[in-house]
């Protein structure tokens, strides 16, 4: 059944509207990703010529290899990950460009005739070469003369994979008819790159008028590079802000992880800013994959913390995973980097996807659940695209990773900021209510204090304590004279040994309670004498050898309450030894030292097993003994093990036991 069915119509309408608002950014992101080819200008400009075939030769010389060198015809785009996955080095591409010096004039005349005008165009026009993708760096030669360079052609090689290129062909080098256009490309083999998108390759070539290709190139560059750079800078700023916000508010740790995710994504796209890296290709690929592990760590933790979960496996496993990624890449070496990277890509995508599914199954508010799930889907898809994407996907930066993912991340960041702001406002309102409630509480406390003071004065005036003392003595006398006499009669007249024993025990307990009611203190020496006689007698009746060790003189006094509670603790301990220990000998030691009275009861029995311990704690067992000691500001410790006997240590402060404080 739909979980919205039980809610009120107004609540259902509000929830559905909130979900629609959350879906709008996703729809916009998907629309932009789908429209990326259109925005980039897939339709060729008028007068442009697309070249999808070339002659290829391998060589690292300053010009296209001589005729004896092996050449072959290839179809553009040429992705080294498919056509030459094991090759790394330099490849020359040669295409033939037809140049007509009067073509521009004829087009201008045709345009003028179509518009009814008489203006003539120029005698010639500038030609340009547009390269949608070349990886990693390039040089352009026209009729044997170099006309453009993409940067360093030696390690560390410049990275041009994500940037469309526009090269102007100098008119002075062009000849009427056929011209030889050579593109020298240096790239890396598939095995040594983390993603196929960074393997060597060359896209189709477009040659046409510079005036027509410049807007075409500008649109593709704006979408592939400009938008990505702007999104990267925005993510960096937002990530720093969110990380500081989460660090300051430790209870909202998901903000810090989201900030780390944004910073990681921004740094991952830094290759769009830095074409000439200060490190070698191998080091750059290693750092990118380790950074991707860090991004996965931040994404998974953000999703889990957004659900209110803190898994120990994730807290310890994800940092270890980052170290394992680095160690595995170092151990595999550059020859197996791509193969291992694809495995890690899948692991990262599965982890992020699983965290997103777990978040969707959460039955909490949909305010952050759906945006965070969209974020999980976007990051997971971007990771998979890095593992599965083809090298000729020139529109990939303008697709999901370049458009949809930054929009979703920014949207989630805005939702987090709004949620944090609302939480702060609610906290301020709660604080104001708390201050108001505190003032009211203080007023009530003052009134209650005044009432208590009045009552205390009344109690002092009427001498309630003396009346209560008289009443306790009267109750004690009644118990002793009435109930005690009846119990004594049962002891002597009952024919049942069991009833006689129970009556005797009840009589002893009644006498102990009467002593507590009278409130008269007891000398410690007299108390130890009573305890010794009772304990040794009970142990002897049960066939257990009893030993008693105690000082000959003990001038201290015990309050009636301390005497009663200590007696009951000792009785309970003796009963447990008789019933459960299976002991043959028991010793009791009494010591007074450093202002404390310590009673140690030790037997040589079987010890306390877990079953017996649980059974004793359910009634008046070990728990009751500890509680009685706690009431006297003391402690009762039990040391036992199966087969090693039991030691019970009762420690009472004499200043509390005597009632002096």
C-alpha cells in the first residue's frame, strides 16, 4: 500500500509538490545532457568539409615519414584503444585539402545575388582546421610547414584530450588545388591510462572558412571546457564552504563529506585547467585513480550520514580502500593500469549505487533523500562512463559528467544550505522557547522553594520528627509484642519442620526490622558477635566448615540502618553459599582500616556460573546486595569464576555507617 495513503490530503499534496520541485533540476540536467550535441553545434557550418579518412604512418621525425615507411589508410575518428591498443608514441595523419582561392568570392556573389544586392565578396578567405578531439598533444603541418602546436610532445606530454582545437591555415602556405595537411599526434596506449577517454586518438577533421568555423568551435569549447571549468570552480568554492560548515557543526558530519566530495570532483576536473602538468603521465594517472577512491569515500559517507547511519565498516573500510587502491596500482605497474582501473571503477560505482539504494529505502523525509539519491546515481554513472566510455566520445564532457552531474551536485548543495539555514532558524526558535521555559521554571522553583521553607518551618514548629519517632517505637513494640509472640508460638507448636523453620526465619527478620525501627545504634563489636554466631551456625547446619576472623575490639558504632542492611547482605551471601556454591569451607573476615569497615566472605565452591548469576540477579541476589551497599555509600564486589570459588567484598565508610555525616 502506498505509504502516503494514510496521510491527510493536504500533507499528501505538499509531499507530492515537494517531489515535483525536486525532480525539476534533474529534468533540466537530463535535458541539457541530451541537448549537448545540439548546443555544441553538430551541424557543419556552410562551406565546411568533414574528413573521415586519412593516411597513417608511425614515426617521431619532424615531418611525415618518407615513402618507404609503412603507411595505411584509416577511418576517422581513430581511437588507439581500438585500432592500436598496445601502441604508445607518435602517429602521423595525412589528409588532402582542396583549396579554391575563388571559392569565397563565388559564395559572396551567390549570397549577393540571392539578396538582390550587387556587393562582391573578397578575393580570398581564411581557412581553418577544427579538431573535435586529439589526445594527448599534437602538431599541425601544412605542406611540410608547421602551423600549430598543442604543447609539449615529450614527457610530460601536454593534455589536450578534452579541448576542441581550431587551427588557422595561413593563406601563404596554401596552393590552389590539393594541399597536404599532416597532424602529428603523440598519445598513450590503453594499458597505461585509467580511462579509455585518455588513450591516444584523433577525431574526424573539419576544414572550412575561419569565419564559419570560429562560432562552431566557440560553442563546442564553451560547452566542453567553459561550462566544465565554471562548474569546477563553483564546486570548489561550495565544497570549501560546506566542509568548513560540517567541521564546525560536528553533528552534521554529512556536510563535511559533501564538501570533500565537491572539492574532489573539482580537483578531478583540474585537467581542464592544467594542460601542462608538472608530473609525468604515469604519476598523473596514478593520482587521478587515487583521487577517485577518495571521491567514492566522500560520496558513500555523505549518503550514509544523510540517512543518519554511521557504519563502522564504512568508517574503517573506506580509508583502507584508498590505501589498497594506491598499493594495488603500484604493484600492478603501468602495463596493467587500465585493467586494474576498470575493476576499481566498477567497485566504486557499485559502492555508490548501493549507498544510494540504501538511502532510497529509508522511510524518512524525502527532502534530502531524493536529491542525495540523484547525486548517487549521477556519480555512479560518471564513474561507469570513465570505465566504459570510448575514447572518441568528444561530447562526453558536454554530456552527463559535464552538465548533468555538476547541476545535480550544485542542486544538492543548495538544498543542504537551505536545510541547514532552516535548522538554524528552528534552533533559534527552540532556544527562545527554552529561554522562556527556563524563566518560567526558575519562577516555579522560587515558588516551590518558598513553599518548602514554609513547610519546614511548620514541621519544626509541630515537632513532627518527635512524633514520628514515637510512632516508630510504637510500631516496633506492637510488632515485637503481637507478631513476635505469634511467630514464637508457631515455632514451638508447629508439627511441620518446614513451617517451623519459616516461622523462625520470619521471627529473625521481624526482630531485625524492629531493631531498625527503634533507631538505636549498635556497637560494631556487638554486631560482629551477632553476625558470627548466626553465620557459623547456619554454615554448620548445612555441613559447611565456617571460619570467622575479626578484631577483638571494635569501639565504633553502627547506625541501626547500617546494621540492618549489613545483616541482610551477610544473610543473603550465606544463603547463596549454602544453596548454590557446593562449598565445603567458608571463611568470613572483618577488618576496619582507613575509616572503612570491610567484610570479606570467601568459599571454596564451584563459583558462580552465568545461569546462576542471572537467576540470583532476578530476585534478592547479587543485585540486591549491591543495591544495599550502594544505599550506605559503600560497594559490594563479587569475584568469581567457575571452579575457583567466590569472594564477596563489602566495604562501608564508617562515617556513613555510624551516621556521623
